[in-house]
């Protein structure tokens, strides 16, 4: 887990406590280094933590506290000034600089949060609103992305009375760009799935769509299977996605991989197609591994 993720999981009171302690430590360091060596730039660290992870006003408060602590340390270790207003002016200048940093950071975070919320809405709108019911099969899904926004995607479409199209994919990258790319990908998949009768044909056409219409450097891993509930068989193709796991009632495990390339690399390949019986003994579970 990255340092930023660790910090984001801390509660706001704990973050504020750490920020205050850090500011006091920097003030003490500022005092012992004397007037010749300033460490005032380090006050930006607790100020930025409060502005980004707590609230804009917490950042402003920490900027004010930092400026006061710097002023106290400066008065204790500096020679007397020629005018009493000079240290006051220096404190105001420092506070103004800290205030500007808080304003920039909090404004940038506000824009990012607005973009993230929009991307989340786009992503959630792509997921199935209901799960189809078929006799003899219980279908359940759990969607838990690694972060607030990701390129994770799954879909279940009814192709005919006895067949279902089941897919899961992951777009490289995060944020709005990943959500928009997956939105375009979903539209293409739905059209192709309803008009194409085999997983490998769908995958081949989707790959060509990605290569020809998406900015170079974007890739998608994708698994697509067509479940025939009458014949009790799953035909599937896997384009570089972590293989789903078939767990049978007797404990046997099968990983559904065809070792094809991910989408977006080249059009010069043909995806493979395999099949597996979905009934052996009394039950069979298909588990999709997490893609992050």
C-alpha cells in the first residue's frame, strides 16, 4: 500500500494531531538551527496534509499556526530588529504564502473530487441494473474496485431464451479516462454480443475496435463467455484477463484461460475459443478473480 493510501485511511482527528506535532517539531528545529538557517519550507508538509486530507479550513488553520510558531522561533533566536513591525510583516508574508498553497491545493482537490464523482457515476451506470434469472443457475456478483474509480467492468446480457453472455474486463489506468474508455467499450460490446454468435468473434472485433479507435497505449484485458443453459456448457475466450476459476462440487478447479493478448496491442492475431461443461456432479461455481 502506498504512503498516500495509508494517510488517506487515517481519521481526521489523528491527521490533525500528527500535523500539529509535526509543526511543533519543525518549529523546534527552526529554533535550534538559528537565524542563519531557515527550515520554514518544511511547514508546507503538515499544511498540505490538512488541506488535502482534512479540509480547506483545516489547512488555513494550520497555515496560521505554522506562521505563529515560525514567528516565535524567529524571535527567540534572532537578533533584535530595527523596527517592531518587521517580524510582524515577515509573519504575514509567510502566512500569505502558506494561505496561497492551501488555496491552490484545496481548489485542485475540489476539481479532482468533482471529476471522480462524475467518473463514478459513469462507471456505475455501465454495470447491469439487474441480474438475469435462469432455471438451474444462481448468478450473483460483487463489485469491489481497488479504489474509488477504476477501469473494472462486468456485464451480463441475455442473448436468447437459453443463452447468456457473461463478460469481465479491466481498462489500464484510472479516473475519468478509464471510465470513458470503458463506456465506449461497453457500447461496442453490447452491439457485437447481440449480433455475433461466438466469443472469439466478439473478441476479435472488439480488439480491432480498440486498436483502430482508441489512443495508442490504452489496453483492455477481457474475458467473455456464452453460457448455454440448455446444453449446460460455457464457450469462452480470454484476452489477457486473470482467468476465472471454475470450482466444482468435488473440489476440482479449472482456470479459464486461452492465453490470448490483451486488446489494443495489434490486430494481427485471432483469439482462441474453448468450452467447459457447467454441470458435473451437483453444482459448479464460476469465480472471477480480481483484476487489480
